């Protein structure tokens, strides 16, 4: 089921973005402008409206420009006092609530609560796109919404962000395209602070780390990012490749679901992937294009890994919810 946005709506969105890019002038690089246009043209093939609201969460990919005119994304380190995912890196976000009309509103509301992101005036935040849904370790359906901070005083807004101590310990910023860096070495076990919790019916079980034939260090603009991965056994005893990004400036590693979401955003931004091409990247199509493999530069997915659609389907079934196919059949 492909979610089609009418050509007029898509053209209007692109026109708004072009006006913003023109207004930014020399403060935005040509590469960042291209990446934003690629993201804006992307259409997810799974609407969040087909999921039960109590199982939905929204996260915000908040983009802004650094001093070189390149795109950065805002990340948080969750409070160590939280019961869920304490001390982990996350995108601002949380569960959908009754006050939220759509999941994008959830992402914005949660960002306001967690990091003090001002939501007024509305034109200071430009909606770019919504990415395909994911599933968390706790089997929530997580939908990422992409926005660009367009305020003339964007730098001041970014510097004014403050963590809500009840939910967030720190805020940090990462260039979006660093997530396309090669793994820096053969995979090794992450530190104990970044490991998944003890196995449950829904959380990954540790598996022997598998080495990567593509392993090797490639610096991204001297940013010095380190990227490793390991394969775990998760739902239906299928492999899941857990990516792990570290850097001395990070307050916590970027790994797991957050890493997967950001890799997808970076791929779409850099290469303009459609929803169908993203499925090819995931291995759902048996014969992957070698060019697609080369342009990513590393093995994103484990052998036989479930696609995120399959993971969500299994997550919904395991929690007694109707699967995607059941819901679509009923709607039609």
C-alpha cells in the first residue's frame, strides 16, 4: 500500500522548502540544500494512521545548519533515572497522547517538553517528511518526523535548548552524513553500558559478534567517528544488526533503533531513495543492486534480517494487535 501524496501537495511542499533555501542564501551549502530536497520528496509507504494509537510513538529528527551550512541533527542522552532506556541516546519523542491529532504533533510536543524546543511561531519549523515506522525493543511502533529549524535566529534557538532534568541528561548535535561512515574495525562487543537489557521475549539475545569483510576506517570530514556493528538474535530468532557509533564529543553512543533511523534519514538525504529502494537496501528484494551496496559502504543489514515492516508485523501479533495486512484488508 503506497501512500500517495498528490502532485499539488508535494509541489507546494517543495516550493516552500525552495523559498526557505533561497532565504538562507550562503548560509546553506549546496549539498545540504540537495539533501533537504531529497528528504522532502520522500513518501513513506506505511501511514501511521493504520496503527493503534496506544502503540504509537513519535520521534523528531530536528535538523539545523552548522557554521559550514551543513545539516546537523539534535540528539539527547536520556536521564539515568528513567525506567525505560536510561542513559541511552535518543531522538526527542515519546508516546502518542489524546491531545495529538497526528504522530508528527507527538514528536513536536515531546521535543518541547524534553529540550524546550519553541513551537511558535509555527513558521520557525518547516515540515520536511515522515519516515517509515520502526519498532522499539518494547514493541512500540516508532514514527520519525523530519523538521528543519528555519528561524532567522536558529543558532540562538539551538543554543537556548535546555534538557528537562526529569527526562534528559544532555543535548548534543551530530552532522547527519556521519552516519554513512564505514565501520572502523571488525565488530567488537560494546561496553556494558550500551548493551541491550537481559533477554526477554521481545529484546535481542547476544550472539557471537560477526566480523565484517568491509571493515576499515574512513574519516568523515575529520570528524573522527567510530562505527562498529554486531549481529544479535531478536524476534522470531532472526538476526538483527545493531550499529554502534561513538565519538569523544558524544555524551552517549548512538546505537540500535536511533542509529537505524538516522542511517535511513542519511541515505534518503544523500541518495534520494524512494520507499521501494529503501526496501531493496533492507534486503527484502533478493537481488540487491551492487551500486546501492557500494554507495552505503558497509553491510547495513544482517544476513536474513527481517525488514522493519516484518518486525512491526511480528511486534503487533505478539502484543495481540491486528497485523498490517489485517488492518489494510479491513480498511478496503
